[in-house]
């Protein structure tokens, strides 16, 4: 098997894992026995092979074992090798490309499978028996996007549309990546494939217990079966990516290499001697959130873990401090100061005893009254209106980033990926959280402040339903669905005015979405009507 290695930068949303070899002993045994049956040289001659195989399954989630095609057990060895190669920073990301099969696509859109050499049990009976819902559901979500691409291919072949009697062979390829599992890795890899012109039919994504990823994409869009040119295209795309895929770059201080930024933070630097750290109230992939006391006042302290520091995280830290120190509004969390030198790098903000709106909705199973829903929404609009007037795009608006004070006043928080809008008024970098992300951001198209308005439409849906958007889908499935026009199911238990605003905000065309000022005015008028009817 031909392993193709490349160098670039990793970033992927944290993905959970459950179980491993212990819970899938039967499947792992089947793999081992099948390799012996086919006289696999490594299985037969390596006395440590069985132990290595068990270790491989142990560090991967249960879904990995469920996806294995026992007719292609050699693929497990390929996955092992990729994960081993990814441990060397010079290799990352390791990738492997191969031809899988041909689909015969007719003008009516029907497909017949031919020449299958698929290594994963895509949509297999085993998955159905166990109730496991594989990522092959992406095939259904991506159908319209894929067909539009095939229509273009047909036109390019003879300059005219095919008749219903004409057929086209569609080569299907598999691209496997392995790298350090970092925030936004899945997003970056899917964007890389899209830039090459590939359409994702399926995505099987796995995180290992030791911090690596194994991401398997089944794609179409490469017009021929041979893979040498596709290898080269992937390698070129990785080489053209910015940053470091290894995630290993580190500096002693967040300010190194940026003296001008360091100088501008002097007025926000806290005296660490007066900071008392209390209980941990939250945790993320790169740091922890603690309750604390600073110079006699209750505060929240976001502490970065020194072992997680890299250039990307340091840049985000700088951006967050830069933005926080410039904002001051009753519906934006108040910034108190920061420590910008290791090993105590942290950001201090006012303590919000009501915690996040997400927790308020999810953990306490609150169903908001219409009045409270509208008040919460107005608070968010006021905070976001202020940010937009100051040329700031939040880029990750969701209920988890909306905090509540002791009086249930909602404030916009977490500016880790927020940015000042550039002079052109548009941005292109994909960031945020898939379930709340606007389609133009997912598609890597230029976007502006209206991307935040789209996210607010999803927030409104959360406030109405107290549910997680697209809760029965993976984040990538949700993203592919949104790209094709999918939105959360319309709630039936809300006022038509709220439903109308929600749908305006999540319109596909950013130009028809209202501004936060417009939404705020509508909600304030609506609140007066509600209070008038209730005699308040």
C-alpha cells in the first residue's frame, strides 16, 4: 500500500470516544483471525502482532470497530501505520489516497455500484443491527450538491446535456488523514478536499485516546480512477495551507514576536499576587475556567494550559484580549484584566453567577415563557448590535457563549475567535461551531457581520425548543445539510412573530437577513405588546 505523507497544519473540533477493544472484543478477534486465514505476513510472523492489534482497537472508539469491513481487514493495518507515522511531527498530516469503486450514474439520478473495493462497511448490516448510525448518512445530505457537480461533468464531456439514456461512470476515491487531533481539524480537512474539487459522500472520523485523529473521507469529483495525480493534488493543497499541522510550535511568551501588541497590553496587565483562584467551573481543550477573587471582587478566570500552547492559541489569546479591552456594554461580559506571561497566562472577566444560557436551558430543562424568551433575545441583540457598531464580528454566537448575571441579564461572552472586520467589510476564514455556522462560512465564501445574524437565528431556535440544533446528526452532517439549505425543524410551540424572525435571520442569502438593530427594534415592540396584553 502506498502511503503518501505531507506537512501542513492540524485543527479539528474535539470529538468524543466511547469504548474500545474491551467492548468490541469479538470484532477485533474476527480481524485477527481473518488476517491469519489469508496468511498475512505480519500477523503470521510477528509474535507481538496480536498485542499491537489490541492496542490499536483500545485507543479508538467503539464506532471504529463497527465500521470495519471484514472482507478488507488489511485496512486495519493501513490505519495502524498511518497513526504510527503521524506521531512524527515532520510527517503530519499523513495521508493515503486510493480508488474505491465506480458508480454508474444515469440521467435520472439513479446509481449502480461497480468494481467495489471499499474498505469500510459503509451502511453495513452490522451497523443496522447495533443501532449505530454511521456517517454514511452524509451521502443522503450531499446528494443534491453531488448531482449538480455531475451535471457539470456531463456538459463538459460533449458540450450538451445528456439524454435520459446516457450514463456516466463516477469514480469514487477514499482519502485518509492522520494528524494530531486539534480544534477545527475536521473543518480544515473538509475544506482542503473541497478546494481540490472533491465532494464528500461519507466521512468517518475517529479520535484516539492518545490525542491523534483518523479521518476517512469517501469522495467523488476526481474524474479518473488512477490516484497518482490525486496524491499530488492533496500534497500540493497541504503544502499551500498556512501554519503548522504539527501543532507543536510553542513560544515562551504570547507576546514574543509581537512587541507592538505587548506594549498595547500594559494597561490591562494584572498583578498575579492579588488573584485568588477558586473552584473550576468549566473546562476546554486548551484551558480551564475558574471562579476567583481579584482585589476583592468575584471574577471568572480563563487559564490557558502551558502544555497546550502553540502559535495558533497564542494568536487567539492576543485577539481576545485586544477585543475585550475595547468593549464596554451592559450586554457584553466585562473585562477586568489579563496576565500575558507564562506560566500564568489568563484572562479575567466579571463572574456571571447565572452561568451560560445553554446550561440554563439544558441542565435545568427550562421552558422559557414568551416574555423571558423575548427579553433574553433583546439582551443578545443589544450586545451584538454594540459589537457590530464597533466593527467586531463574534463568529461563534451560541447559547454556550451567552452568560447570565444574578438578575438574569444575558451578556455576550467568549471572544476567542472574534475579529475586527477588515476594511473590505468581508472575511473568508472558516471559524465557529458547525451547528451554528452560516452557509457562506461553511462554503468558505466571503462573509460579514450577517454571519452572526444567522447564528442568532439558531440561538432563537434554541431558546424556543431548549434543544441542541441537529441533535441527531454529527457536526459535519449538520454542516453539509446547512450548505444545501437544511435548517432545524420549525418549532410548533412558538409565537408566529418569533418564528418569522428566526427564519429571516437564518436565510441563505446574507443580504436579506436583518441587522441586529432591526431585530432588536422588532423584539422591543413585540415585548411592549406582550406586556400590554398582560397588564405589566
